C-alpha cells in the first residue's frame, strides 16, 4: 500500500456525532455523506454512523445513494439535488428519497414506482432565498395539488437550505419565516410531513429554532465548522490525517533550483526531501510557497512548485532519513496543520481541501486517539 494515506480516526468521528446529538436532542439526525463523505470515504463512514444509530443519510446524486445501498446500508437515503428523469429507475430500484421541485419529474417517478408496485417517499424542497433548488412558498399548495393523483408518491419530508446561517441572522430569519409560511399553507390545505428539516451544520449550532424535527450535518461531523468565524462554537475534532513519507533526500548547493520553473532557488547549501504526494492526489498546486509539513514534530517548508505526484521539502541540515513520516494535514505532539489552515492560505474552505483528496490515496480507518 502507498505510504501516502488518509487516516480516519473513528473515535473522533463518533465523538463529533455525540456532540451534534447533544445540541439537537429532540431531532432526528441526517448525516450528509455526498462527495465521498467530503473525501473521508462514503461507505466506510456511513457504516460507522449506521452502527451508531444514525437516522438517515443525505447525498447529492442518485449514484451516491445506489453505492450505499449496494454496500448494505438500509437507512433512509435522501437525495438533496434535483435529479433528472433518467435517474428515476435507479431511484425506485434502490428506494431512495429524492428532493423534488418539478411536477414532470414527480409524474415520471410515480409512473415508474407504479410499474414496480412501490411507493416512493419524496421531500418537497422549498426555495426560501438560496435561489438554487426548490419551489417558492407561493407555489407549494398548487404543486402538491398537482400531485394529488400520484398514488405511488408519498410526501415524507419538506426541507430548505439556508444561504448564510453562519454569519447573517437577518437573512436566516427571513428564510426561516418563508419556510414556516410554506409549512403553514400546506397544513391549512391538508398536507403534513413526517420529516421537516432545514438546519445544516451552521443552523444546527446557531439557530435552535431551525431544528424542527430533523437536522442535517456534513462538515461538522468531520471536525470542521462551516465557517471559520464561528469556530469557537464547534466542539469537534478533525478526523482526517493526510500523511506520506520521505522517498528521497538530496544535497543541493546555494543557487540551485527546485522543481518546475525554478521558483525556488536555494540561498544556501541545504538538503531537499522528496515526498510522493502532489496535486494528482488532491494536494493543491496553489499551495506552492505557502504550506508547511510536519516531520518529527517540527515544521518544514514545502519549496518549489508542487508537482502532480511529488513535492519537495527544505529540511536544512537536519538528520532526517528516507521513510520518515511527513504530515500534510494532522497533528504531532506539538504542532497541528488543519484543512482550515491550508484553505486560508489559498483563499478557499476546508470542505474543498478534504473533498478533493483523490481516490488514489488509500483511506485507512483507525480506532485510537491519533
């Protein structure tokens, strides 16, 4: 197995889940495991959470839900992104629960479910201000009325998504009011739902009034806040470590360059360690000249352009050896590098850093503290 690995700490994952549960005791819990569980491994993460009694999973696409079903997961699986009609046979086959916002899709879903003698649960997606998915609260009564003869469809849930729950209470209150308006209008028309879910990670922590009877969470369970400015509210631990090892060490002289385009030129004689990880593994090329790594509990600068398969580290005159462990994301006794640290240095978010770690990097799951 490659020495470049992602190591997932199952103990921290479970602790994070318990923290989330402590902040939403009266709600059901929907774990979002789309995009390979934000890079952490969808099947493995889902199996762990299933053993811990998770109520449901959320994915973005039909194929993600099908992968979980094929792996033996039996919990409800909600598809949060509007799917195309071509996905309907697989939705019905694997008993997935799509979020819906068009009548033609519902009609085709009903027809396919009827052919297979099934009833498919769906979630009505309300656009309360995100302007991305769903229907407006002014459309809800007519939408449900248009589906009154679709006897193989059941409106199991109603949901929305907040655009600024991390930082903007005014906009969040506006969206929440729109969502409640939609629920009230449907209730007055005789339609109720078993599951009402609006809060993602930010809403879960910041706005208890958004919990209803179910909450969704993605990045929080993996140990990161949805926005770094509210980090202090999140008592969670990053569960992912990205590590490799030193594959080569060479001595270079003052004036020698390292890697493509000669962006790093040594200002003194030094040793350069080569590490077999690069942007082909999801370690961003844009981290060139901005990132450090940890070797033997000491920070070292990554120098020269990060390559597709390798990067280089200036280790000075320290007596390191081929095979020594290199931590790219994670912690040693005295030092820590988080996905948030890397994200800040290149103007992105922790979600992108973990999600884009490539499939060719093996995922290892451990139970200990480190």
